[in-house]
């Protein structure tokens, strides 16, 4: 708490001059640094940085982000030719990796360290410091009360001590002075402990997340059902994101084969409901091994049910169809025969894909088009799918001849680069074909393309290695515990003075006790309480304590509520 | 690249939706909205009769004071104390606030009706009703009323009734008229027990944020009235002053904040299970973080010298703005993996 009030103390040191000359405070380099540090670690700065962080995070939810969906960023840039490049210069498509975003949270973290570490030291001292003495007049404290109790002073002090102990207070009982015994107690010291724990855990959480970014990796791959076994390696993923500190030797060569993939889609609702055709279930049976040729096990893989392989978690994230397509040249020689994944574009799995046949001659051949699990022809939209299940599967394709890989650069397996290709024509109009399962369709030159009757699915797998996630979770939960401690506990000091009733020295004029009870059997307890910070329930808590003491003594609580508030 | 069509294994029973039950559930929602509108009107009547009630109470007090002055003339020292107590006593037993009583009874009825709506909806789909915006809204209304009525058992909060029941009615109407989604099975990625945990706590904390929003608005109103020494809107004297409203807001937000913290953590755990990534800067995640950071700023503001009172209250308002944005705008208009609005 030392930081809260210290912001401007450093600047006023030179203002004692006689003349109206403005004296710039002579701080020197060290002084300036200290001043800056104090500014940075002040509560006010933390508050501003928090607000700025909140504002800075927003654009990332409004503009498409490269890290999430690079395709949408490209589309956005195409559609916004003027403002797009400017936004890009401001890192609006990479907000969470942008330097200005990093600047904000790094400043916040430094502020946090600078604030929390000194507080830890102060708190550690405070925990060991002795309890203060009882103030003279308890009735002047923010909460106070007094009661006459049917008990000897000794019993009453003992009951007070026990009650306070039970409630987690630190208690000190002073020796009697002039027949009056004082009890001092302090509670809720764990509030500050909880608060510090929360802030420290926040720090650890951020470090753990940073560790995941630096040392973690993620690889995505599409594996058709029943096909060959996938072996994890740097080159075998469709996309691979490596953190800057990842050693590629750490990518272990585990194997995985998708035996079967079961997907169910909603059919029990009216066809015009938005729920119609939504996926309902998605379960794969996979066979895994820790290395090629090693012992394998068959198990279940589903979303929310990842498979762990050698420290890497494999998730089932997507699915689609991979029709087995065969292309033969006019003489019947097989040029292409494989399960070809198509990428779903909508809930009804209208999927795009390409068939690349470099073996064709004299020129390379490429097909491009749609796979439709339940094909229908719409007047406006052309070929569409109306349901994600295989009710009426069809391939709708066009063809191109030429150079499939014009620049030798990597390209998406789902599209053709037609820069150096020409469209295959059937007479004047482009050649188009609809291929149904088991059917064969001829190109004008006699090349044939066919689709197998059985249409396998593919599983979209994501392998992830996140070394920091356990730490992140642990610190988040511990931080939450600290937060709850700091929100629910109250820092309170409680003072009691106990003396035999009727024999008082009248130093407390607010109260007059004229009744004289049976000697030794009645005692007067005067109570006061003090809180750090705001504590609207202080009086209630004090009264509850007194009730607790009386109950402990076997009396019914008198609950004659306190006076001064 | 993989399109995300996440899917799940956790089965809550291949339960076909029961149209009869879900229609019955809708009727309970309408009934609840009507009853709560009546409750609102009763609370309004209670506020409107406040100035008259106060005037009568003052009169009685004056009479009582006369009497007790006569009584205490004899005893010298205890005089003031007795007088105070008597005055307090008449203040504490004012005439019965019939309208407020009716409002509370209607609130309980409206609460039970919306509870029935939630239960029947849940029965009709055979899963917790946490799958789309309509369901979030009805459960939210249920929680707001529950929190308010629970609170009313411990404190006299009748004069806040209209300000809590009002937003609830609004939510129920929005739910029935704008967000309505036919009862159906869940998207597969929602079929997980983490959904129940994450979404239930999220709605619960939003319920607290909502009540805290009402008390923040009341804080501004009362502050304004105190600043201009308002006498025109005397009925607002029934509502506690700005300082109490400020403290009440704080009290509500220190409940809501840890709940929201837990919501974000549970969401991250769920995202790790379902998508393999505990934090992916999805718009919904971003806005949850923004809400969290803004309310953290509010708590800091309360502890920073010179930032209490109005400034902190503005931050609390901004926080609730983010809550609304997260629920209404992000769910419907922003593309992300949380597009479960069912719209
Ligand atoms: C990184 C972002 C931060 C977050 C999310 C955060 C969050 C919180 C929360 C939730 C509280 C509890 C408030 C209460 O008990 O009423 C709190 C208290 C506190 N924070 Fe932070 N904090 C952050 C950074 C900082 C920094 C940088 C400082 C140092 C300047 C700081 C200093 C404090 C202090 C002194 C308290 C105690 C206030 C009190 O006793 O009421 N915090 N913080």
C-alpha cells in the first residue's frame, strides 16, 4: 500500500525558494530513474495500464486475425484496398503479437513486479510485528459495544480468547491493570496474503503462457479413414507452427492410423430449422504407436477426448470427405488413384478440392470443383449440398491442362493454381462433369475420371505440445483462491476490556452502571473494533463476537447493540 | 488448415426434443414476464407513495416526541438516549408498505414461473438449458431473480425491487421475442460437463453484474439528487443514498468478479479439451478478458486515492457495457468459434 500515496512526493523537494523563480527539482539521473520507477509502480499507473489493455485488446476481436484465420485477412485486404494496408501497418491483423500490445502488458508486468515484491516484504514484516496496545477509549472506535455478563472476569477473558482463536484471530491477553484485563486481537491478515498470492499467480500465469508460445508447437494434418499410418515428423504435417525455442528433435515419431470415423448429423428436426444437419457426434477409432514398427494400441479419439502420445496431445478437430478418385489415360493406364480430401465450406459440407495429376501427358492435368454429400442444383447458387450426410453424393468438376506447379512454390492441396493452365473445353463451353459413386466420366480426349462407391471420411487432427499449460492452470486456480481470500476476509482489530461489574472507575462516562450484581458473578466487557479500509459490517461482526462469547459461557446473548457507529 | 466442426463424444442421452414440453415452457416464460410486469408496477406504486408515507411518519414521530419529552422530563441523564430510541422506534415500524409487499409476492411468483420455464425447457431437450442465447437469457433471468430474492431474505431491499425486476422483464421479453430458438439438441462441442460448469457460472456472474449495474445507475441518480439538493423526485428518498449504493455496488462486484474469473478459467479448460488450445484469442475470449480487466480496474480504482466515487462508477458502467456487448454483439455479429447463438 505504500505506492498509493507516493506519486508526487518526489517533485516538490525544491519548492522552498524565496523568489518566484520556478525551480526544476534537481533529481539527477538516479533520482529521475527512481521517480520513473515510482510512477510506474503506482496504483494509478496500474489502473491506467489495465484500462489501456482492455481497450487495446478490442480491435483483435473486430478485425480478422492472421493467427486465427489468415484467409479472412486476405479477403478483408482485397475488399478494403484503401484502408486495409493502413490497418495492416498498425498491426490490426496481428493485434496480440503487435509491439504496442506487448508494450502495454510488459509495462503492466513490470509495474506488477515493482508493486508486489515490496508489498510482500512489508507484509512479511507485518505478519511478525507485535499486536498494538489497547486504545484508551474504545467507544471512539468505528465500532464499539459493551455488555454486562453473568461470569467472573477470568471466565470471560478465557471465553473471549477462545472465541477469537476459533475465528482465526491472533490474540494477546495483557496482565490486569487496576482490575481491568485487556484483550487485543487481529484478524484477516490472510487478506493481504491472498491479495499478494493473486498478483504473484497472475505473474506466473503470464510466464507460463509465454513459455507455451516459445517452447510449444502445433501441427495440423488431415488423415483419411483406413488409409496409411501417419508418422509425426517435421515434414509430415500439413501445417506446422513451431515456437522460436523449439528443437525439432523434440518432435517424437509417434504413429497414428484412423481406422474408422463415425459422424452423426441432426435429422430429427424440420428441414428448415437451422439445427438441421448440424453435427451431433464425432468419434474416431485410432491405432497408435510410440514409433514406426513399435507395439500399437487401438483407442477412441473424439473432441473433448484427446489422445496423448509421447507428451503430445492429439485432438480431433475437423472432418470431411475424401472420395477415392481414379484418373486413367485414354489407353486405360492409371494416372491417379487415391483418397482425395475435400474441405467443407458450410454446415451441409459443400466441399472444395482439387485433383492434381502430374503424371498426365503431354500436359499435366488438374481437376477443380466440389464434392457434395447430398447434391442439389440451385438456380441461383448452382451445385449445392443440402445435408451433410451421404444421401446423394456427387463430384462436380471442371478441368485444366498445363503447368500444375508454375513457380515451384508450395500451394494448397485444395485449389489449383491456374496461372499457367488452360481450361479444358467441350466444344465452345468449358468441360464440366458430375461424377456419382461408381460412375466413370470421359474427358473430350478420352481420359477418364471415376469415383469409388465407398466414400471414406477424413479426420482433421491437431497435435499440440504445450509445456506450460499445467503451470498456467495451477497458477490460475491458486490465484483464484487468493482472490477469494482477499475479497472475503476483512482486516480487523478487536479490543476487549474486562472488569468486574459495578466496581469500575467510571473512566467511561458514556455508560453508567448503577446496578451492583452479586460479587464476582458479573463482569463488564467493553469492546471496540477497527478495520483497515472499508468495512460496513464491522459493528455486526463485533456484536456477533460478543454473542459468541456469551454463548460460550452458556448464557443467552443479550445483543444489546452498540452505540457509536 | 482444418475447418472447425468440433464434435463430441460426451453423451447426454440421444434424447429427441419434446415439442409439447418446450411449448409449455414458453407459456411459463410469458406468464413470468406478465407477473413481473405487475410486480414492477407494484414496486412503482410503492415508490410513488413514499413521500406521503414519510410525511405521515414524521407527523407521528413529532407526536411521539412530544409525549416522550413529557415522560423524560423527570429523568435527567438518560434523556437523550431515550428520546433517540423512541424516534428510531417509530421510524422502524412505519405503516405497512402494502404495494411493496405485493411486489415481493409477485416477484416470488414470477421467479417460480421462470424456474418452471427453465426446468421444462431442460426436460424438453434432455440436457441443461445452456445451449443458445435464448436459453442463456432465461437462465439469466432466473438467476437475477434468485439472487435478488435471496438478498431480500437478509436485507430490506424492497425499494430496489423495480430496478432489478425491470431488467429481468426486459431480458425475458428479449428472450421470448428476439433470441427465441426452437428446442433442439446441442452442437457436439457443447456436449460436455464443462459446458454446464462454465456457462452456469458465467450466467450467475452476469446476474450479479446486472444487479450491480442497476445499483450503479441508482448511485448516479442519488448522487445527482444529493448534489442539486433535489426535492422534486421525493419518492426516490425511498432508495438509500449514493454512499450506500456505492458500497452495495462494490459488495455485488466482489462477488461477481471471482465468479467471472472462474468462468474464464473454466472456459479455458473447456477450450483446451475441445479445441486443444486454452487461449486462442477468439472474439468471445477477448471480450471475456476485457470484461475481467475492466472490473479489475474498477476494484483498483476503489483502492486508488482520488479514484473512488464517480470515476470508479464510470468504470463499472463501462464493464457492464462490455458484458452486454459480449452477450449481444459478439454472439450474433462477430465470427468466431463461439457462434452458438442459434440464430
Ligand atoms: C496485471 C494486472 C492486475 C490485475 C488484473 C489486478 C487485479 C487486482 C484485483 C482483482 C484486486 C482486488 C481488489 C480488492 O481487494 O478490492 C487487486 C488489488 C490490488 N492491486 Fe492489483 N491487479 C493488477 C496489477 C496490479 C499492479 C501493477 C499493482 C501495483 C501498482 C497492483 C496493486 C494492487 C493493490 C495495492 C491492491 C490492493 C487493494 C486493496 O487492498 O483494496 N495491482 N488487484
